[in-house]
């Protein structure tokens, strides 16, 4: 063993007799091995950081939602398998062709087909978790579902529809409030912006909680959504409406002009 | 992981309990951001669940997991549209102020050692973190990095030598 070979063994797992023999005969390598060995050992003395408790909480929440989502998806899959068997086979064949083409044309700067497919699967999984959580009995779970909706593509109409349902029908004010905020990304996507804007317009007359009404009004003002003007005028002239909501509606109408 | 891959997804909890701290420390070591490291740990387990069928029991689980972790880290950087910026003066695997054991121990000044780690180029820091802090075998590191075992040995050696040089230059600065 020469010095070059010995250097790569200095921090090795199985150094062997050759290495020991080399060290015995080479002062320079012996000195270096001792020096970097000490440095190597001292790395152990750097104390270790600990993750926060919410890491564990978030993991189990994700795992639970995943299992629940898979369980609810299973019967539907079984039922549809026979009916859609040929379509699944055709899709599999298309994927195989796509992968083959991906290999052929690789090098054009595009990600390989399988990478795109995996990305799509991740997107589907996020959608599944968000939708599953938004259907839970517990308000805190539904709130988490609303939070997960930020991780889906803003063009995802299924998640948008779930958020709209939450805004209109969730019995918990906090969940509705969070869902109003979660609609914002959808107003920036060409595929969903109209549906998202309409949803906010239509939610305002149904809403009774002042805090959510104000959130909806702010959102409409931000969007400069003129279709909401009649409802805003109604709120301004309604003597029974909360004074804070009335003032906000006045402000929104001014802003839209 | 083989059980998770076969459909027993609840068994992922066992892997989480065993590996989430190591993953967290890997990410903290690489990007110095606790919050981001926690998000990335979550992302790794999410991807493990999602891509569970791609796991091959004939290969090392640790290597597979750290391949996912590296990809998640790269995606995060790409998503943020910038290179990771490491605060070179704050590298540590520890939070809070340095304890008395960090002053001088075994002839090494641990505060300087932390700074030296922070100043190491990312690829060298990564290989030290994987081999020393994560205790991974060279074979597994080779699989993660996509290189030969011999290359890993050379890179580990170069990384520790680079660390030594930075450490001594910091030590000289301190004395002068």
C-alpha cells in the first residue's frame, strides 16, 4: 500500500493489515491519520439538534389522512375495475409508450416521463389528503384540510369545489374563515379564477357571521368584483346588519368605483 | 419498508420513529433552517408513502431514504428559486448558546469546529454529515450520491482535510 491508497483508508470502515503495516512504516501518514482521526472523532462532540414536537404530530396526521383516503378510494376502485378494465389497460399501454418515447427523446432538456408521472402522483396525493381532511367531523381536522389545499395546484377544480362547499356550509366559523382565505390562490389560475370569484360573490349573501362577512368583503374589494356591488349595497342599507360589516361594505363599494 | 411497500402503510410509523431525527439533522446541517428542515422531513415521509412501491428490498433502505431526502432538498431549493445560503458563523447541530463542553475538548475548539463546518462547501459538508453524523456505510453513501465506493472514500478524506484547513485558518485568525 502506498501513501495515496493509505489516505483513502484513514477514515475507512475496514482498514485492514496493509494499512496498519503502511502506518508502521510511514511517519507522515501516521501523523496525518492521527490528526484527522482526532478531528473526525471530535465531530461527535457537536451536540445534536432535536426536531420540534409538531413534526411528529404532522406526520401522524398525514399518515391517518392517507390511510383514510386510501380506504375510501378502495371500494370505488373495485367497483369500477371491471367496467373500466379496458380503459386502464389502454392507459397503461399509453404510459409504456410514453416512457419508451421519453427514453428515446431524452436529452432535450425536458424531465423524463416517469419523473412527470411521479410529480403528478404527488399532486394527486395532496389532493386526496386535502379532500379527505375537509370531510372530517372534527373542525380542527377540517382546518388542516383547508391548510393542505395550499399544497395543491390552483387549477385543481375538485379542491376548489370542496373549499367552496366549506365556505358555504361548514358549521364552524374558523373553518369557513380559513376556507375564504384558501380560495385566493385559485383566483390566480386561468382554469379556476372565474369559478373562484363567483364562489366568493355567491357566498356573501349566505354568510351570517360578521367576521367571515368582513373577510369576504375584503376579498371582493381586492378582486374589484363589480358583480358583488348589489349585495354590498344591500348590506349598507340593511339596518339589522353589524355596524362593522356595514362600514366595510361601504369601504368596498368606494374602492370598486 | 418492505411491509409498507406491500400495503401495510401504518408500519411507516416505525420508520418515522427510527429515522425522523436523523433526517431532521441532515436537513438542518445542510440548510441551517429548522422550520424548513421540519417541512422537508414531512415531505420525505410523504414521498416514501407515495413512492413506496418503488422501494426494492434488495437495496439499502437508508440509501433509498436519503435519495428521496436529497431530491426533496433539491426541489425545495428550486421551488424557492435560489441557492441555499448558509450562515457560516452559525453552523451547528445544536440550538441555543454553546455549552461549557464546547469550549475546548480533546484539543479541539468546538466553536471553531462549528464555524469551520459552516464554511465547508455544500458537497463536502454533505458527505461528512452522511458518513459521520448519519453513520452511513460507504456503500450506502455511494448509492445515494450515485458514485463508486472508492470515490466516496476519496471524497470523505478530502472533506475532512478541507475541514481541517478551514479549522486551522480560523484558529490562526483567532490567535492573531
